C-alpha cells in the first residue's frame, strides 16, 4: 500500500483516491471533478455525490485483487 501524502499533492485528474480527515478519524473515496456542467468544481464522494472542501491526507487505492 502506498504512503499517506499531504492533501495539497492529491491528483486533480479524476483519479479515485482514498482520503483521510485528521482529527475526525474518517476515511472516504473521492475524486476531483472539473467537468461538471454546472461549473461546481471540487472533490466529490463517488458514492453519495456529496462535495467535500478539504481533507488532510490521501493515498492511491491498492490494486484490484487477482481473479
């Protein structure tokens, strides 16, 4: 598994990443969306569609398990 990195270095190319909010001990799966028709650019939960404004750390998702 990859190392935790500072949120400032998170990719903004639509890649799904694992994020962590320090202090709240919460995790999430977010991707940066900038192609939305309404111009609402930012970090979105890929399951709920909820927008998040910040997180403290991120890392790449692990590879898929073998078939």
